[in-house]
C-alpha cells in the first residue's frame, strides 16, 4: 500500500495560501494528515477535521514557518506527536483558532505566537488562550452556539474588515472577531441579511 509522506489533503513548500476550505475526513499521511507546510504557508477560515498522521500532525504539520488564523481543527489524530497541530523549529503562528477534541496532544511544539485561541487541555500561561468548551452546534457542525466562549474572544486584524468567514458572512460581526472559521450570526442580523437579498432579487427581476 502506498503511504503519502506529507500532506494527505494539501502539501506545499514555501509561501502558499489555503483560504475558506474544508479539509475533512480520512485524509492521511505520515506527517500532516490534513495539511503539511514547510518554510511558510497561510491558512485562513478553514475547517480541518477527521484526518490522521502516522507520526506527526494529524490536522496540520508545519516545519519552519506557517500561519493559521481563524481555523477550526477538530477530531484529528496522530500516532506520535500533535493530534491537532505539530510544529517543528519554531516560527509558527496560530491565532484566533479553535483546536479541540483532537486527543491528548492538541498542539505539539512551541509556536512563535499562539495567542487568542481556544485549545483543549492547554496549561501554559499565554494571553488570550481559553480552555473552555467552544460549544459547537454538533460534532459535525463546527459553527458556534450563542453561549460559546469563543464569541468575540479573538483579536482583530486589518484583513478582517473587508473579509468574510467560511459561510460568507462578515468576518467581524460586532466589535471583536470570533475564534474559529465561523462567525456567530445573531438571528436579527440573519433576518436583515435575508431581507436584503430578497430585495436585490426582486429588483433584478423587475
């Protein structure tokens, strides 16, 4: 049987971008079941769920760099290091993300920055890290419930003001960005958005 060495879902070297993507279920590799990156890489608004690695990084394996922002990484597994994320040789950044329900070792290695994340079983004293249950809608629907501690718990960045989340909603609803790939959408906001598109639809037809 042929075993993929790196990156069951995606594998790249040097700078590259993975935006608004779902890397899900049964991707497998020796390193980086979902994603493997070396010497850089930028991931935003991604869901990485249900992948596995023979050694390191069930969800993500990173070597010498990479940036993860507003991603949700859940239910991945690795036989040795980092069920959720494994990073080696530093210079790795995780921000505004949720790393949850990946097993005993959610995050292996020492990222350059890992502030403003929700990480299960995290014990180091880092600004903005929360360890409360993110309260997903369900095991397969990784959107946030209204009572989620990940709501309005991230840190705002300049790229967000004109960006959307994985659902196509504004990346910031309210004053502060939510952690994870999805922004929580309050019901009144959803209704107003729906009315807006109805008006646009009938205007075009008339």
